[in-house]
C-alpha cells in the first residue's frame, strides 16, 4: 500500500500574515494526522516573505506537541549553514521529547539568496564542501555510526538517550542519491524541485546502498507538489496560483504571498512564459481524486517506492485542507472515512 506524507512550506497567502500561516501549518498537521498521513515535514527557507518561517526544528517542536502519532521532521535542515554538533543536540532533544516520531531530513542547498547564505555562514568557510563530513559527524553524534577516532573524543550529545531520529538525505540529483547510498541513510528525491531524472537517481541509490553499522535498510521517497479538488476543472483553477507563483520566482520577483486564482488567471502570460508554466507542471500533479491518485501511483511505480510526500500550495486554506482530505479518501488512508 502506498504511504502518503506531507511537506508543508508554510506559504503565506496574500492577505494573511506569517503568524496566521504558522497556525495554518499546525492545523494542517493535526488534520493530516487524523486522516492517516505518515509524516509531516517542514522546510527551511531564508529571507523569503512569501514563506512563514526559516526554522523547521522550532516548528517540529510546536507540531509534535500538538499531535501524537504522525512522524514530524525537517524537509530539510540546510546543514552547511550550521554546526553538525548543534543540529545533533537539537534533534536528539526532539527525539527525547517525542520518541520514535522525529525525522531529520538534511539538504545542502542554500535555502535562500546568496546574501542570506553569507549572513548564516558569516566568519566561516567551507560551505557545501563540508557536507559529506558533516553527515558523518551527525551519524557519529547520534551513535548510529560511532567513530573511535573522531576529532572530538569523548564529546557527549545531550540528552543521552537510546534512540535517534530517522536520518534522510534530501536531493534533486544523483549526487545526493549517491551520498545517501554511501552513508547508509534514507533518500528523498525532490521532484517538486527537479521534474526529470528522479527515477534514475532513486534506482542508483538502491543499487549502491551500503548499510551502516546501525543496520538501516534502504528507504526511498519522492516529494511532489499536488493540488486535488472535487473536479479536474476546479483543481486547475486552484493551481493557477502555483503557476503564477513559480513564474514570478523564476523571474526574480520576490512574492509577498500566494495570490488568489482570480489574480493569477488575469495575468497576461506571454508565449515564452506559458512555455515555462508547462515546464513547471512537471513538478506538480493536478486534478480530481481519481486523476491525482492515478498519477501518484504511476510515479510511485516508476520510482519503485511505497511512499509519496505531497506539498500543496494554494491561496485558500480551506481548499488546501480539502485537497489533503480528498487524497486521503482516494487512497483509503486510515482515519479518512471518519472525516467524511
């Protein structure tokens, strides 16, 4: 059976505040737990008015405190910005507070414009070149791959507990897939970033996976944007906000928030812009429950995975809730029937 999970970037709809969007994220987590979704991950983006926060670890604590069964994690922590030791301390604390429910998704992308990267890494050198070593350090600090010759012998990662977060590497290329295979951790391909080459990357990950000493098995997941509504036509209308949003982003126009469909549909797209819209549609599944279910199952089969993570960006929060409800019903998730 295909598992469904959630990636929420806390998009701020035009006309709402970031504080309101944060509350929407918490409400969405509570809803999707009741519906039977498996994970709820939150992203890290910096210096972006159109997204509600830049700190998934803080949001994990808020969401986990208001839920009880769904796994909660980062999608992801942009590790090159930070000390691997401090990330390990944060996530071991989260694991101690919410045992067996915490995921640490890691990425090496900047998660923002160059000025944000400079501010985050001020006074330090290395950037993404340190990333493989940082992953090794994290696995050591969690006790998953102990290193007796580690450069900080005797260092304790508090709190001292028996369990550890589930570690995932996130990526949109075969480079990230190869690193995940080498380190013996799970891999999530971001089709919502790169609409091509994902099936090859996941296959390469499985083919080259090397279990680490913790005995973790290969685990692969695919993340994609999706908009589901009662009809294909209504889903297309809602998704027009997505089309507009990502076109503006590509053109370097920083968004103040997700625009309503009426504004997006009134925009006078040029022929070149429509080409970009069609290209971006490779990153999103749009339609009725039947349409979206068919496409997600097709993608899962192509990737050889049993878990899909869905991110939904629409202007209206009630339409977003409805999208996740319809998907849960279409896939007969545990809890979906009681919501209807």
